[in-house]
C-alpha cells in the first residue's frame, strides 16, 4: 500500500490533520513518507499550504504541491479564474508514482470531496486514484449528515471500482452528543468499510511534538496506529 488517497466527504472536515496523523504514525514506525497535494487553492505565493501544515505537524516528510491558485474555489474554477493550467489526473499519478519509488508511503490529499473538479473536462481525484489503483481513505465529520455524505462517497468509489480503505473521523468532539456516538457504529455500515480512527477536535493546534506523540493512538493498526476502535457508546479513547 505505497500510495493512499486521502479524500473527504466535504471541505473543512480535517483532511490535512488526518493526513498529518497518518504520516506521523508511519514515521514513528520507521517508514519514509511523502505528502502530495495536487491542487492548493485559496493561498498566494509563499503562504504555507496544506503540505506545509502536514509536515509541520508530522515531522520529516517530503512535501510536494503540484499547483496553487489564489481563489478559495474548486481547483478547476480557481485555475480558470487565474488563467493558469489545471492539474490533470495523469500528472497527479505520475508525481505519486515517482514519490512511491523513493518512499515507503505516499499520502495524496485531495481538495474538498472526491468529485471536486480538477479541470474543465470534469476530471477528479477519483480519476487519479483509478490511474494509481490506490485505496481511498475517507475523512468524515462526526455529526449529523455524515452518514449520507459518507455513503455517497463510498458509492462513487465503488462505481469506479475503487476501494474505500476505511473512514477516519476528522474532528471528534470532546463532548460528543447522541448523533456522534451513534455514528461511531453506523459509519462503517454507511461506508461499507471499517472505521479506522478518530482525530480529536483541535488536534491540529497541538504543539508538533505532542501531536506526534499521540497520533498513533488516534488511528487503527491499518494506519500504523494502535487505536482499538470505539468503546461502547463513549467514542474513541
């Protein structure tokens, strides 16, 4: 499993922090890790993006960004407005394959959800995953609405003969309500794939050393961690 695609059921749900946690857990197991961001939107030149944040939290990863567009929009729209070339799926696949030849693990972090458009032809992160034959880790929120969005993402993956590796909750609240607790049991059924972890809300604000120390405890063994899964209705521990 040298390449994992990290996609979300939407935007601002914790993909970068989950990516950093997986990277940190893999590094702690002695793996070499690269993080690839095909398209970064909403930032100007020189501003730290998602790969820089993942590297800050996780440690010694190779951080690669293929394209950057200033408007905080879908990559295809942002590229068009900037008058810049869009990112194509084959470019993502080629970059990931090159990194995979030099690293034990490559994490490819998408922008927004699985079917957000990269270019005017309608190409998406899913097309890059098909070229790479890579499993997709789905990052989902904990609360209401997550089951439908997760099921739709999993359905889109299977329609393209892609494998959902599992689901990670991107921001588990300190005081979960009834919906969050029930979703722990229901998310695997919605996804047709296991729940592989839950990253606490606010984890990205931890000092990097503390983040790295705890990252493995938030993730299941399939993601280089030690998380045994939810305990009853109390959620991740």
